[in-house]
């Protein structure tokens, strides 16, 4: 599940506030709260980024991957 938004807005909602508080407390405990959108490259799983603003998509994950050329990773894994 991906939830985008401000935690305080969810927690202070007229309906469901206590439910959100419980959910977010559990997520914080498990290290599942991020200050952006966590992504990883499918071809290079060790390459991870957290995207915080729209420009980060073009800078860190161009074309849905990472900045590392595919052939370099493939050659290194083959050796």
C-alpha cells in the first residue's frame, strides 16, 4: 500500500483519525515511513533512491531505471 500525503492531516481527520494514528505508529515502528517515494532499479536492485520532488524522477530514475548503463551491470554480473 502506498499512501501519499501529510500524516497530520490523516490523523486529524474527523472520520478515521484514531485508525490512521494506529496505522502510522505501526508503520513508523517498522521503518516504513519515508520523506518521499522510495524506488529501485529493476536491473540494478541495489540502486535505490527516494524521490521527494517531481524533478527527482528525471534526475535519479530516467526512463524508469537508474543512471547506470545496463551493459556495464550485465558484464560485471557475467564475470
